[in-house]
C-alpha cells in the first residue's frame, strides 16, 4: 500500500501543470471541474497548500452568474477538442471570465466535499497549514455559496428539487444510456466540421462514445452558442434538457456539507440557512422520483416529459442524500449489493458498475455504459461513511484498492476481467487511492 500511495503521488506530480493538475496527461490535458475537486481531495494528504491552489485556480474561472465551468483550459496546451475556439464563450457569453479560457457548460457539484476533506487534513497539521486552509475558506466562501445559489436558481427554475442539465457532459457520465432517449430527440443541424482528438489518444473506438453521439454533443454546443449561454434562454431553447437525479443528490449532500462548514467557521447565518433549505429541497426532489418498493431513483426527460428507467448508478442517488423510509432503503441497498450490480457472480471485484450488467444497453468496455469508475466508488464509499455505514464504506475501499493494485490508475475498468480502460494515469483515480491510503 505504501508503494501504491507513492506511485499515486508521483502520478499527480507528473500531471501537475503548476497551478492546475491535468485530468489525464494526453486525453484530458486541461482542468475539469469535478476532476479538480477530486484531485484536491487526493492532494490534501500530500500538501494542503497545493490542494488549496487547485481549488483557487478552478474558482478563479467561475462565471459572473456563479457557474463553475466544466473545463478551465491550460494556457498554450493543444490536443483537446472542443477547445476554446469552439466554445467561444468570451465572444458570446456575458458572464464568462475574461482572464482565461473556459468551456460553457458545468459539471457535478462535488466541490464542497473537497473543501471538507481539505479542512479535515488541515486540522491535523500545524498552525501554518490550518491558517492556509482557513484563509482559503474566508476568501472563497462567497464564491462557493454563489456556485450553489446558481445551481439552485438557474438550474432548478421551477423548484422541483432537481438539477436540469442541457448537455450529457454536464452529468459527468457523458454517454450513459440514461441519456440515450433524450439524445435520440436531438436532431443535429449544421455542425461545423471537427476532428475528434480523443480518438487519436484512445485508438480502440469501443472504449469511447460513437461518432453519432459526438455529432449530437457538438450540436448542443452550437445551440448554446445561439442562445449566448444565457441561463434563461437555455431553459427554452435547448433540444436536450434532463433532470439529473444523481447530480441532484450530490448537490443536496454538498449543500449540507457546506452548511456544516459554514456553521463551524462562523459564516453568515443567512448563507447557512439557504444551504440547508436547498439540501432539503433537493433531498425531497430525489425522493419524489423513487420507486415506492425498490427505492430506485429516476432521471426525468424534460423535453419528452418521460421518466428515464434505465438501470444505472442513478438509481442509487437516494443512498447519497438520504430520506428514504428504512425498509425501502434496505431494498435499495440489497439491489446495490445484488447480482444486478456489485454482486454479479462473474464480476472480478464487488464494485458498482456504471450500468447494470443485465441492462439491455450494457457494454462492458464502453465508457459510462458498463465499466467501473474508481472515482465513483470513492464517492459512494465517502457517502456511505458519512451516513454512518462504516463497514460498507470500508468494503468498497478494500475492493477498490484491490482493483487499483494493478498500478495503471485507469480512468475505468472492465467489470468482468478487471482490464484497465480509457486513459491511464488518470488524476482522479490516483487521488481516490491517496485519500483511501492517506
Ligand atoms: C470528454 O472530452 O470526453 C469529456 O468527458 C467531456 O467533458
């Protein structure tokens, strides 16, 4: 284990561009929003100072409206598509920052979790380190609250207690079969020509989204540009709009985590009160989607008015945010443990696959259509620990460390064979390992 931790630390140093860590060396050579949050979780045990720098860089790219963009582009780095020219946010979006280049969409709000981990580590260190973390919190508290306020207002305009996404990439689970039906209704118009850089890095096409999918991804970017990335306009113009139950659960937890941090550090009472009210609203919003017997949650396709029932990780959203009746929660945990998910008899490790192996749309090697993502295991393990399910949390950690012992720090793994897939040297995979071993 010491050796694995050393290798993970070495990996993060290798991916360190100075004030940001690239999500992965070649496939993702910039900073991604939720990657950056997890990366700072992994940096915290190595250096609280460096972890704080990571979040500072991300937050310095925050938009005027409060959105944290899904990519902050590294200066002078090419080799990723769509890059700054394609997003064109500085030409079109009134809210885009002027000092640096970003994308024009967002990603799951896991940042408060990272702040909590950083403060935890700082507490155990000396006075100087505690000072660094405390100053960070004072400096960035208003930005963190602004970020949450934007999600609660701009992305839940009807106050359903669920976050609306306008691009599958905003879910972080880009090509999950959850989004297939919604994407089927996206009819690409004139998409300016493009070259997929990702296929030059990952040459096995079966591990990445298809070209048909990419045309839709790119068309949605064009639609956003036509609406100038305006929060109100997007709500009516985008041909893709879904309520993501998993992101909503993450948001609920993140609001509670941030509220607790606020209380412990004497932040404005009004902010804390708002955060708690969003935590409650989104917890209830998640519960409202669940099946009465199984407890499984569902996304909602806003454009077609249909519930999305694909068997994926999204079903387990209420395990993160809580609020299910005891018996129902037990049923959902049984589903999580059972043969439709972690407990499939032929799985190499008892870990949650991105899509159920018995689902029609399951693909064992393809990105979010089946593979196991270590960072998602981390998120469940963290959330289970937080809910007081210590043994479950440790079991996931144990299995994930066995999976990671191959030393590839892969982006995702084939569930039956344990083959590492996608990008190797993925920063957030190393970060998960560091937190577990830290
Ligand atoms: C990619 O490029 O595949 C990313 O996941 C988009 O954010």
